C-alpha cells in the first residue's frame, strides 16, 4: 500500500508496491524509535551517499517494534516496551527528514524467523535493489539477532555504512533506552537533548470519571504508556 502525503513523500508498507523509481537507492535501516539524533546521523550517512551518487534516499523501518512483538509472544504478563514514537508518530518524525520514501514493513512472527541471509536477499536485494545501506553500530537483524553490520558488509552487492556510537558533547550516547530512562525519571530536558526536539505524545483522549474540570480542556484521561514521572503537560486537541 502506498500513501503520498502532500509534500510528495512516498510511504510504502508492502515491498511489492515499491515504485521502480525508488529501487537502487541508499537506505537507512533501523527501528528508529524516537527518531533521535543518533538515528538522524544514520539517515544522514545514507543521504551523503545518495547525494554523491544521485540515488533515491529511503528509510526502512518496522512495525510493531520487534521488542513489542517478542513481549507479546513471550507472555501476556511480560510488559511491552515504552515506545517513544509509536506507529504514525514515527512516520511523521521521519517525514520531516527529507527522505524520498519510507518503507514501513510489518514485523510479524514469520518475518522475525528470517535468517540474516534471507533478509538480505529477499528484502534488500530482491525487494529494494539497494546500492547502499546505512545502519547504527548496534543494529542486529535476522532470527536470533544473528546478523549485524559485518554480515551486511560481507553480503554485497551493495556498500555499507556502520556508524560508531553517536554522543552528545557531554559524552552521553544518543540511545532510545537512555531517552526512556530520562523520561521515566522526569528528566525531560535531558530527553529532549538526545531527541533533538521536545518529547511529544500523540494519541486518543477518552472520557474520564468527570470528577475534575479544567477551564481550558475537557475532562479526560490520556494513556501515556509507561511514562510514570509526575509532570505538567501541554495539550493540543483536534476534533
């Protein structure tokens, strides 16, 4: 399925629907939860190759987050990870980065069972015809997380950029896990420094118990995942 937003960006959810003009591109691959500054460095590495060689620039990501799928398969009582940018929020954040196309593939149990070699052949080579792949230093893929940047480099027929850990000037790594930790502890400024923007939440408001009222907002409750630190949040409503 392909959707074309107003700015001309192409969103593809099925490799069989990929327009021919986006084959043979430079592709940044990752879960990209948060689309933080480290993720943007990976995309910029792909961008540099795309611009130098005149290639389309794409991001390849997955939904649901693999950790979410594995938590569901393991046990109903095993908590799912707190997502920084669930679903459409991630797509919207990626859409602001000057990509030609975003590929958001469904991460299913059968997809998770692919070997690294099958992923490379079926997705990267047959599906995308990639010329270049950019990943972060900790990117793993395939059944049992058996594949990594070295696996990609050895596979060909494409080139690979594997970025080293990206850090703030203070030495703190750009990492989704660390951002989640900052938010749980109420350190929203530290989280924003790693994200490169203020942390925001998008979701549905549902009716609460109507025991309180506010002169600006209708009374309701908002599910904020596992963000447990107290705080004051600004709201924008639509509809």
